[in-house]
C-alpha cells in the first residue's frame, strides 16, 4: 500500500504571495489532517477533513484554508504569506480520524522570503 | 497555554540502557494518548498509544505508562538501540461530539550513545 504523499517537497515563496500544498492519503483513508511544524512550537494542528467536510480546526488565522476532494486528496492554501509561515507542513491520513493512529507524509518545507 | 508538555528538549542514553521520555498534560478531558517518532526529513510515525482507562500498554521494546492522577505519561524504551535516535512526540486527544481535537507536545530529541 502506498504511503501518504505530499507535493511539492520544497517551496520558496515571497511575502504576500499565496501557496497551495497537496496531499494524497493512503488508499481508503477518509480523514486527512494538516499540521505546521516549527522549531519552537513543535507540531501544531491546522485542520482535519473527513469525507470532504472540515471536521476540526486549530487556532490559525483565516489565511490558512483547506479542502478535500471526493477521492480524499486534500489541498491546503495559505494566502498573503508572512515570514512566520516558514515551516514544515505535514499531512496525515487516518481511517478513524485525527485522534487515532495517523500516517504522516514527508512534509512540504515552505520558506517565505 | 500548552496543554501537552514535553519538558526535556533532549535526552542522551547509552545503547542498551533504558530510555524514559516524559510527557505532562493539563486537560483532564484527554481520553487517548499517542507517541510518535520522527526522523529528519521524514514525517512522524506512530509508535504506541494508550487509552485513559488503562495505566500501561506494552509493544515489544516500547511501554507507555499513564498516571492519570498526576496527568503524566512516560514512554520507556528497553533496551535502547541506535535506530531509536529520533525526535519523539507525545500527543493527546480530546473527543467532543465524535470530533477529535489532537494536541502534540513540542517533542524530545533522543540520542542513543554507542
């Protein structure tokens, strides 16, 4: 079974731009969650999608949004990028949801200059 | 306010000895706890979990202990091996109306010394 894939793996953007990250979950997994990892803050939950519906949301500004497609693939969008958005963005998929065992992708390293 | 705390940013342990990673939490509504391990340039991988109705769960070299009264859990790795060198994240779940809120700690970097 293929694992969770994320594209692109690395991205460099400038302040004010917007970015879209993509995640393909493990086949059969309907839950996809997104996390931001920074050196000082660890793993912070962004949101979870389950069967195309946002089921849960963390404490991030509205510039961070996401969606899930009927094939469970998910995208995360960040608009009006700020320097502080530089981070590793991780996607995780699960059969049962964010609170159960999750399978993480390798992440997308976003650098905002 | 940090609800899940891993107070040791790093830990060094001799190969073959026991590694003990600690995690404290403040929210008494957490009902499920998980440990993940992360190597550089890879996503975290699930290690072991424990329900709040238990106080111990064991899987091979890994054992997680939960002390609900102290709001403390620990991960024991025995014996420690070089491949155990990684960052370990503790995570806790709060379930509300079938929706899960998951909070991760900031991680502890474990170094296994030869």
